[in-house]
């Protein structure tokens, strides 16, 4: 009975993705609830962005999402340190983010980088204007790290089970 249930779970990309998202949501939500003053909604959002729904190359795709999220965050942080966010600096940030994604060979994940850029540059901040970019970068980075760890750790559980049941990975 347990074998049948395990085999169904590890053979279903939908269930694996749902499990990863549930784990990510629960971790992110707990952080959000325990530390309401830290604007950790962005951590929660970044966790979900990094987790990959694709069955094939899940680790690679999650790592690419992780990299692209950092790229968008770093570009936004860099811009906000030197210029005030206006429509023109945000458009420049979009272009710069796309170029940097291309240079790091993660252009296929540029949309994730652009979301991170917009989170940091557009969303109003509760903290001071000087602290906000660093703080938002940190919360997005934390979400990326948590999301990537969830993918890696669950892969370490699912991979042997798939091997045991003869399910291609």
C-alpha cells in the first residue's frame, strides 16, 4: 500500500511540484508571520519563483532561476544606490537586466530577473529609501536560497525513490 502511494507520488511531476511549493510556502509564510516588520512577502514570492515545475532538468532550471533572481536584484540594488527610481531608470534597469542575463547565459529566465528588478525598484518600501534596496535585495536573496535548497533537498529524496521504482529521472 505504502509502496503504491510512494510510486504514484514520485511518478507525478504535478505532485512533486505541489509538494515543493507547499514546503516553500510553509517556510516562507512562517518567516512572514514571525517577522512581520521585515517585509518577507518578497522572500515568499522568491521561493515560489525559484522552484521549477518542469520534471526534466529541475535542478538546472531552479539554479538558473536562482541566478536570474540574483541578477535582477543586483541590477536594481546597483541602480538604486546611484539614481532615484523613475520610469527611465527602471527602463534602463530592464535593458541592463536582459543584457546581464544574456552574458550569464540565463536569458531564458530573464522574466524572473525582471520580476526581481521590479519588486525592488517599483514597490514602495516601509524602510528608509537608503536601506530599502539592501533590505529588499536580502529578502529576495533569502527566498532564492530557500527555494533552491527545497529543490535540491527534495531531489535527494525523490531521485532514489524514482530509481527504486524504475521511473526515469
